[in-house]
């Protein structure tokens, strides 16, 4: 929990290791729904409020159509193979395939605070500040990296994240000190 008025930022995670750990959670852990939430988050770039509002029926086609809670804008997300495969795994662990996906044993939708706590427990390190927002940032970094860190990728992400400019998106993606050190060491 952050102190009122303080600025907190979350780091992005390594996409591949996060995906692999999340898949393991779905397969073998009591936190299997959280594992699916992580896969969905790093592959869709959705905010936690939108992830928690998803129902099983929302993932039964090739895309997810939703009205974003924060911006009230319609968004269509293509369901990639990572999401499809993880969803198929999740359905083997869950008896009921109706209603909200991310619910507790008491059938209440997870709170953002609960998900933040679990993500910190499962994915946090001493060096990284992680939260639900880390999933969205991880998505952004992966898209940026997969597109050779081009200005075009920044433009797409800026639009996708509803940022007012690519400069804001660049700052949002966050270059860590290690990356700056690598630049100096490469000379």
C-alpha cells in the first residue's frame, strides 16, 4: 500500500520467465486463476479493472470485446496462442465455466488489493517493485522489443495505452539503470 500523495511506480517483468511461471501456476498450483490472470495481463495489456471484469464467455471466441472501465472506450483484443493455451489449461482446473473468471472460493471477484499482494508474493524481488500494473508494462515492453524498439511501435503502444504522446509511452515503459549502464559498456 502506498502512502497518500507519494509517487509509486511499478517495474515491468521479464516476459518469458513470467509467462513460464504463470503457466506452471495454472498447471500445478492453488493459485491457478492468478496464473491465468498474469498470462492474460502480459498478453493483452489490459488494466486490472478490466481483467477482473472478464467472464468465461468473453474468451470463447477469437477476440475479447470490452468497454474499458477507466476510459470508457471500446477495445477489441485478439486472443493469441498464449492466452488460448492458458485458458484451455485453466478450464481443466475449474468445474464451472460460467460467470466471472477471477473469483475466490466464496465466489466473489478478486479485489485489486488481493491481486497486488499475490503478484508481489509470487513475482516480486528485492530489486523490482511489482504490482498489477507490472503486467501492463510487461506487455508494453514486449511489444516494443518485438518490434525492434522502433518509433512505430511507440506510436502503436501510445494509441493502445491511450497516452497523449509517444514520449509519455517511452517514459511509461521505463528504461532501467542496468540498461543505461549497458549502453555505456557497449562503447
